[in-house]
C-alpha cells in the first residue's frame, strides 16, 4: 500500500489558534513573531522556521498527508532537549495569561493526530501534543517524519 493512499484525519480545532490552518490566512498581513526555538506564530497563521526558511503549517500538513503516521519513541524527536529548554510559544517568558492558554491547549491536545517532524527529526508542528505526551507519561507519540520539506514561503 502506498503511504499516500492513507489519508490523515482532519486537523482538530485545538491544534492552532483558530485551527485547522486556513489557506485564507495566507492572504492576511499579520505581524510575525519569531521565538527562540525557531518557531514563528501569529494570531492568524502558524509558521515553522529553521532559521533559513519559513513554512506555513498548512503546507506542512499537506506534505504530511502523503505519509503514514507511525508511533515513535519520544526520544526520537531530535530537538527535544532544546525544545524543553526554549521559549517555544513566545519570544521570551510567558505571561500568566499565556501560560493558562497554553496549559488549556496542552490539556485539550488530541494525541490521535500526529506531530510533524522535519527530515532531520526536529518538530515542525505539534508542540502541544508533544508536551501532553510527556506530561501524561507516554513513551511514544504518533508522528510523521517528512523525507523532504515542501516549498518554503517566499522571503520578504
């Protein structure tokens, strides 16, 4: 069976602020904030950056739809230690309001949806799901590891 024959489930609402990611978000000009983990976030659009290129999460999910999700040990997330010590959801310390918001998103994260890993095994999407898996003591998580990244967004 070809991996592209097995569709991924639709994105749950709690994955991204106002998710699932929407193509129309690309049409809106929003301020983009880079955080220290290399992830970028806006109120309308979720982006992933590897310090050289930036991708819209919509494009990552489209690319991931051609793969079969598999359970992997949490230790296979290449940037796990860096991620745990970073400000992955902001460009600095979180406010109490932000901590509450992200706590809710972690609590509500649906682990039946895979995290998306880059070809190097770094997490491109799914930090809330990863934190939930860690917090609940799981040793594995459903994941898709891309073999190549989709076309990045044009540089401004």
